[in-house]
C-alpha cells in the first residue's frame, strides 16, 4: 500500500512539474538576467544606460514569448476538447441508435404479447359463463390463442438478454441510466416468472377433469396480471427512451422530449 501511495505521489509531482516547468523557467530567467546585467554594470563591463535598455528589451521578449506559448497551449487544449466532444457526440449518437433499435424491437414484442392476453380476457368477458357447457369448450378456444402467445412468451429471456447486452456495450455512455435499467430488469424478471406460472396453470386446466367457471375466471385474472406487468414495462421503456433521447440528442437539436404522465 505504501509503495502504491509513494508511486502515486511521485507521478503527481512529475505531472505538476511538467505542466508548470515553463512558468518556473521563465520566472528564473526574468530574475537571473537582470541580476547578471546589474553585476556587469557594477564592474564596469556595461554602462547603466545599456543595463536599463537591455533589461527592458529582454523582459519584453520574455513576456511576449510567454504570452505566445500560453496562447499556443490554450489553442491546443481547446482543440483537444473540441475533438473529444466530437468523439463523445458521435459515440453517443451511435449508442442511441443501437439502444433505440433494441427498445423498438422489445416494445413490438411486448405489444404483441399484450394483444394476446387482451384477446384471452376479452374472450372470457364476452362469453356467458353461465351457459357454457362444459367450461372446457371455452378453454379449447382460449388454448388456440394461448399457444400462439406462448411462442412470444418463450422469447422474453432472450429479449431481455439482448437489451442488457446492448446496454453493457455502451455502459460508458449510458452509465447514468443504470437505475432505469435496473428497474426494467426487475420487471422483466417478474413477468418471466408470471408467464412461467401461467403456463403451468394452463397445463393444469387442460388436464383437469372437472373444469369449473371459477377456474376460467382465475385464468383471466392471471392473464390480467401479466397484461398489467406488460404495461408497466412498456411505460419504463418509454421513460428510458425519453431519458436517453434528451441526454444524447437534446443538446444537438436544442430541445427535449416531455415525459409522458399517466392519466
């Protein structure tokens, strides 16, 4: 630990010395030359008039060179900052394109899922359960919708994995949105578990001998829960998209998107 601290301290001193060497050197020259000239005038090698004239000329040249050096260095630092800002802006736009594409793909899949769950709930609502005989007939109708929907459910883990990997690939740019990403991860994990449990419940219903209306209503309730979770994720995705749009594209276009408020 002491060696690390010692090396850090040494590097810091070296950096400080390199950065301000020219100032120390200039200060030394400004002090050293007049003293030499004064000494030469005292021993009679140069006159007092020459001493004053030469000192003023030398000091003027030194100051002029120092100002020119400072100006060159300032321009170099400004150009470096401009160059870095261009790189940051370019990388930011590229990251936005990739992540925004992933958000669109994710939102499309979620919308498709939500449609299936909506149809299942609507089918139950539009069916007079008191007249269904037996309830397994309705389940057969719902199963057709569920089988299509289940193909989308299976893709959920892969969908989240792609989103997460995309985020990690641009983490240096999107690091400040980690809280939103973590919120999305929690919701995705929840909805994956819900769809797995729903699949198990659907399997139980298909193999149940005495299917009741209550079983159908429970299925509807489970589908509603998943549908609500899809809405929650869709809302978080929209919030995430607005946040990265404002951060990356906002300064370029000089305006920001407003966060959508829930009704």
